[in-house]
C-alpha cells in the first residue's frame, strides 16, 4: 500500500502504528487510502495554484506594459498621492509627462508641485485644498517646464479619496499631455486675432452672396454689429452687385486668379465710399466660399484727386511762369526807360507827373506778377516761419485786384513784429476764399466795404478751454469784416461743412469755408465767426506766434546741401556746345571724377566702345548733330546694359522725357545745372 510521505510523518508524530491499527484492517486500509488521496490532491492544488499565480503575474505584467505603452502613445498617465505621508505612485506615462524621468525618484505630492511652472503651483495647490474640503473632483490645466525654456501643457483630472472617517487626505487622478492641442488653440487664437485686427475688411461669403463671417474692421468700417452683418448679403453693402451681377462674378471667381478690383460699399449711415477688393474662391468642409479683402480707398482717391489738381496747377504754373518771365522782361524795359525819362524831365513838371504815374503802374504790375508766381506754386506745400504783417498785406493786395472797384477794400496792421509758422500757399488761399465770400455777400449793397485787420492777441483761459487745440497764449489775429448780407443763425452751424453753400447752382462748390477751417486747424489755429443778418459778417483767424527765425536757419534754407565729391568714377559727357563740355568737364574733375567728352552722339558711342568696362555714367545732350541722344542711348545700352544714362536739355523737355521712357535706368536733368544740385544728382545715381 502506497501512503503519502506527509501522512506517514503525521501518523508517526501521533504514535500510531500503521501495521497494528486499533480498528479492523479493512476499515484502516480504506481510511489510509482516502487520507493519502486527499494529501495527493492537496499537492496538486498547491502546484496548480503556484502555476496560476506565476501565470497571473506574467499576465498582469503584460497588461501593465501594454497599459504603459498605451498611456505613452496617448500622452496619458495616472497617479495617486497620500498627502499626510507625502507619498504616492505614478505610472510611467505620468512620470514622463511630469518630467520625473529618474527611476530613483520617489513620487510624492511635493515633488509634483516642484515640477509645475512657478506661476501655476499656488493655483493647483489651492484647487487641491478646496477639493479635499468639499470632496469634489475637478479638472485643471497647468504647465510643466521642459528643456530649452519651453513648457509642456498638462490637463489633469483630480479626485479626492475620503478615508473611513470621511476626511479626505488622498487624491488620485489622471494627466494628459495637451501641448499640441494648446499650441493649435493658440495658433487659432492668433489667427483669429490677426483676422479681427487686420487693417482691411475681411468677409466670407457663400454662393448665395450671404455673409458668413466679418472681422472687427469690417464691422467698424460699415457701421454694423457682427450679428447684423451675418444676417446680410453682398447687395446690402455693395449696391453695384445685384443678384445677376453676383452670379456672374461667382462663376468668374472659380476660374480666375484673384485680381484686385474697385467697387463701392455702403455704410449703415447710407454713406457710399470707394473700396479696393481682392477676392479668393475657396472650398472648405464641402462648401464653396468667396473670401474678400476690402480696403477703404477714400483717402487714396482723395490723394489722386489732389494729385490731378496739383498736376493741373503745375501746368498753369508753367504757363504763368513763361508769361511772367517775358512780361517781367518787358516791365524791366518799361521801368528802365521810365527811369531814364525821369532823369531828363526834371525841368518839365507836367511830363514828370505822367512819368511818375507810369512808374507807379509799372511797379504795381511787377508786384501783381510776383504774386501770380506765388499763387501758381500752389502745389508746393511747406511750413516755414514768415513775418505775418508784410505777408498778409501782400496777400490782401493781391486779392483786392479781383474785387470790384465799387467795393472799398483796406488792410490795417496794428503790429509789425509778428511771426507765424505757416504754409504760405494755404494761408494765401484762406485769405482769398474769405475775401471772395465777403465780395459775394456785398452783391447789391451800396457803399460795400471789406476791412482786413491784423493785431496781436493774448488769449485767456476761457478761450483755450473753448478751443482745446489752441495751447499758446500769443496769437496773430487776422479779421476780415464786411457789411454785407450776413449769415442767419440756422445756417451758422453749417457754414464749415463741405459742399454746403447758399449760392446759386454753378456759382459755388461749398468747399471754400471747409478749406479755410481745415487749413487753420492744420496750423494749430482757430476761426471765430460773428454775423448779423443784413449787417455783415466778421471772420477772425487766430494763428500762434513764433520766434523770429535765427540767422543760422535762414542760412540753412539758402544752402540746404553741400557739394558731394566723387571717387574717381569715369563720366562721359556728350554735348555739341564746346563751352558746355569744357565747363562741365572742369567742374566734375574738381569734384573728383574722371571725364571724357564727345561733340556728338556718334563720338559718344565710339568712346563707349573704347571705355566699355570703365564708364560709370553717361550724360547726353538731347539734341546733337550726326546722332541724337535717343539713338546714341539705344546703342550705348547694347554695349553696356547697366550704365546709367542722363538726358540733359535746356529747352526741349518733351524730347528728353520721350527718350527716357524708352531707355531703362535713365534720368532727365534740366540745364543750367546748379553745381551743388548736379553733384548731388550724380552721387545719387551712382549710389543707386
């Protein structure tokens, strides 16, 4: 009979003899068999249990490894902390996210706080304290510093764990790396900020012309709230785009590259203003849109209009200048002969009186021509210090020539040492507009008068409070007063508004007083108006006084630039006038240049072939024998594509401009050349 060894040991310890049992042999044998079998089954169970524990341990390890890998891939981690003992556990994912990479570190809540960004520690700790007291879970985002001075953004779920007594002193939770999401959010916020703050109107429009998005600039420009605009369509803000026009535009945008075009938009106030639109056709999320970038070009249009006006005035100025030049020559002759006549007529009193009258009229005519030249240079805007009394007196004298003789016009000055900082052309236009308005107000009035007076005025605090832009105390006050029809009280508040006029159609633009108001504001001054209907009006202009200009400033104004020296560059000069060639050659050599000269275009071309790689600048007279400047420049450009070419002319400006248009890297200079100006121009051309 086979008995389990452990059973034998147990029987021996109990003092039992298996050979002489106290019971019947059959029963004893059966009992031993059953007990031995039980011991054997117990062995098997212990073996199986050991194997199960080993397998379970392996499976748990595999599960843990898979969980750790999953957390790493997903950027997740979990942790739990005992706050009383400052101990805890962190998964590998949590250790990685929080930057606790050393395996020797023992996870703890204090270590967790150390890993947080200094600006986030107190906020996180306070949130944990609140959760422990209230027993509620919470979510929070914080930063963890990493290498290169960057931060990792972490999202955490925190749950307090109460003990059996109800007091919580343990927490557990999960962490997630949200750095990429945070960067994406910040990029989106930045993009949104840029869109909203862009200095152009940005709108998103669908195929039905409905506005789906409008940035802040668009809302402010059009005068609508964002909610109002999102309920509107393109024809609501662009009267030129009807439904039919929009359909054609939409189809064209599908196949065309974005090209800027001009149209007009309408504000909520019904004001129409010009815009330049650049539109793109895009598809997003299965839908098609039209993204428009609109720019208010009101100022640009105004500048273009001013430029056109300036160009017109430049043409008028050129005409007036030519006439004035010839007329001044005639006047010089008249005044010269008048002077000679006076010398030989001292013994003839009656004749001398007539000659004196001719002399005075000639002086008056010369003064008128001088003022015409000043008026013709209207396109030159320059603020400078000027003596107020002589300037204003001369301006009034100029305008009075256009005032009918039956209107008495006078100028009174009560101070001489008054200096103002002003743009002479603008100020002259102000006086002209006010005096012309006074003249119109005197229509049909007998004994009409226009009285202009200038005085020094020291303003008080109440004046400066009423006119905040007037910050000085001393002002020059010019008053233009008439005894005409006057201005009614209801019209007084509108007189400075653009395009407001009480004159008949075709007799006034309504811009005269608007220009006066704007110009005086630009001069940091003020305009006051007093008027009594039927008795006349008075316009007082206040301009701040300044100190008399120093002699150094005057010297600087006369000599703004010094001559610029060359650096041994080689310049070719072609001119058929021998004296011009010689004098320019000598001047340029004094300035430090090397010079070769040619008497015509043909010789200039040969010299360019000879010095092809040395010549730095070519100056060609426009009209020359054998070969003109235009033809010579074309050949020179083939020989040396990069050399700058200057077309010089003393009288044929149009030919010079036409030649320049056909030649790249070319310039035009008008004879005669001021030496300092010539040196400056050559320096700028060579330095370009």
